[in-house]
């Protein structure tokens, strides 16, 4: 926390050089979540560390039975380039809170941010201990996640994987279209679309598509002006290689309804004494007439493209979502509580949010993680502490009382078995031992 406060300006500059990330986005989406994570851990760590009593039966009624958390050992955190500070430091806080040693490996794609973390972290954390790896945290693609898991399996190293994918966003006919468009556009084009938690595509009713696209167009004009590349609020794609991937998705999918302009070698002069740098710019783009077989619907879009597909009903949207791999995030915009409840209970995803986007992924009190192809394990707040702790089962028993345990010793008798079975059984709630007898 002190590191971020002492060097906030340096983090803003580093992320500006790597992603041309606006200061607002850096503070709000990178630094603030890390500070909140640290404050929450400090406020609650004593409570998390307390032994957790467990329910007992008659044979253990005189014993102390509880669960204690102990460190797993050494945690390796592999950073991600699309959120190089938050996805590196948020799990680090939970791992340290649980008592572990931590190895951080910031993404070298964001070289300025990685260099800053490498330089600052040793000044604020003890870096004198070495040990074998005990657990690995990796955010990235499903394909890379499989490779990481295969490598970790060779040494039986547990992993926490937060993997990207296609995050669906269903827009119901019964919703405030202006608010929905504003919140979707902000989340989709934050950090120039390079976010694992952003809505990846929209499913909307056929009759509201035109209204939604018009509302999205108005929002983008309001957010970034008529020339987004000139807006100080709009970032850039991380490098030319990633730009080419996103450009190819754009050129081979659907029809452009909003945006679509690209500039691969636009040169910007960054503020201060820093040298000029080439930034890959692509305008915020909304696609329509997108087919399920189009490339933009076959892989995660880490860029400023939002495909809009149409459905005839909520049930059709539900069926479409459920035939795809389980997403990291699922979003629903509707004024109908029954539709929201149906989407939440009839789908499986790492997280769910109605009438907003990415909000749940920034809350320290909610776990952040995937399910199925979008990952395994989770972190944030108490969930980080649990992920990076070994839950040790403890029974503290005296040798003074042998009135029940002697029944388990040979030679075995049916009467002893009956008594031991009765004494070792759990009772239903509201049913005492006398009722069982």
C-alpha cells in the first residue's frame, strides 16, 4: 500500500508508456483494487487466522476439534500484460497474508511496468528467502492455462488459474437501453478492450438491436469524441503483434456498425522527457450481422471490438450461452427480475452481474475466478487467504478418558460395534442423543 502511495506517479507513467493508459483508469482499475485488498486484509487477518471449531459427535465431545490455516510455502504469481499491476499484486497480498513466500513474475510485454515492479518490490518486501514452489497463480488464455497445468502436474504443484474466454452479455428488451449501452461501452472499451472481465459479445432481441447500436454509438461519441485516437481517455493496444490479431478479427467478422478505423503505426509523443513511441490504435468498434462461426466469436477478444448478435427470446439466449464453454463472467441487462434470476440460476460462470459490467471483479469481498475452461480456484479478500492456506485438521485429545474408545479394540463384538456406531454418528438438527436412542 505504501509502495503505491509513494510511487503513484511512476505507476501512472509506466502504464502510460506500455498501454497509453489514462491516469483515471490506472488509479481506478489498477491501483485502487490493490489498496483495497491490502486494507481489507489488514482489517480482517486476525479473524481469518483464528482456529475454526467444527461440529463433534459423542466420541469427540470432550475433545478440541478445529481447523487451522497454515502457509502452503512458496507461491509463484505469473503476471498478465492486460492488467499488469492488479493481477500481480492482488494475489500477492493474499499469499503474504496467509504467511507464504511469494515469487512474482510480472509480464515482460508491459516492460516499463515490469521494470518498475522489479525495482520497487525488494524495497518494500523481504527478499532473502529461497524455497521450493508450493502453488502457482496464472492468469491468461485457456490454451496457456492447459500448458501451465501440465507443467505443474509433473511436481504435483497446485494451481489457481484465471483464464479468459467469451464473456456473454445479454440485453433484454425490457431494460433502460441508454444506461445499458453506457455501462457496456465503458466496460468493453476500458483499457482499449484489453480486459479479461469485459463483456466479449452482446446478445439482444432483434427488435432492439438498432436502438442498442445507436445508444452505443452515442456513448462512444460522448466518451471519446469524434476522433477517439485523439482522446486522452482512450488507450492503445499493447503491441503490433496483438494489434494484428485484433485487426484480423475485425476484418473477418460481421459488419462494422460503429468505428472500425485502424492505425497500425501512429506515432505519439508521450509527456515529459520520455522518447516518442509507436502505438497501435484501433477505434472502438461495434459489429453487427456477426455469425456464430465468425473468428470474433471463436476466441476471446482482447481489443476494442464488440460483436452484437440477435436472439428472439431470453430462452434462446440462455441456450446459446449454455452451449458454449463456461465463461469467466456473465452479464445481464434487464428490468425484469425473473429474467435476471433465470439467467443467474440456469447458467454456470465464474461470476455474474446484472445491470452493470466488471463491477463484481473489483469487489474485495467477492471471489474472482473461473469455472471449467475459464479457470479453477479464486482469490480476493478472504478467498485469497483460503486459496493460499493449507487447512489442517486438528483434534486435541486427552489420555485420561477411555470409557468409549476401548470399545474399538479387538477382540471385536457385535455389542461393541453397535455402541461405537451409535456414539460416532452425527445427529440431525433438532434431534438429540436421547431421541436417537
